[in-house]
C-alpha cells in the first residue's frame, strides 16, 4: 500500500497516479468525462482523477487533484 500523504499533496501527475489511488476509496465515475472521484479513508481528503489531455491516445497521462 502506498503511504498516505493526502494532507501534504494537492496534485499528482503521470504514472504515479495509479499507485497512489490504491489506498483511496472510489466514490463514483463520471462516464461523460472519464473523471473518477475518490476519498481517502485515512484523512477524508477527496480527489478527482482526470485526463486533461483528452486529445491524446487514451486520454493522455492522468492527473489526480485534491478537491478539499
């Protein structure tokens, strides 16, 4: 399990997004935008994983942004 740094981080980009989300609880998925919403079971921090470079194959690299 990835150690929780939800109180320290605000943005995570690229390949590390997948490993960081392993400790988060998936709340919902927006089928229209591919955004995935998460909550940290340790801190209660909420996150959204998005694909801002949607013009690239597969939506480009994911970005995980803390929302609170």
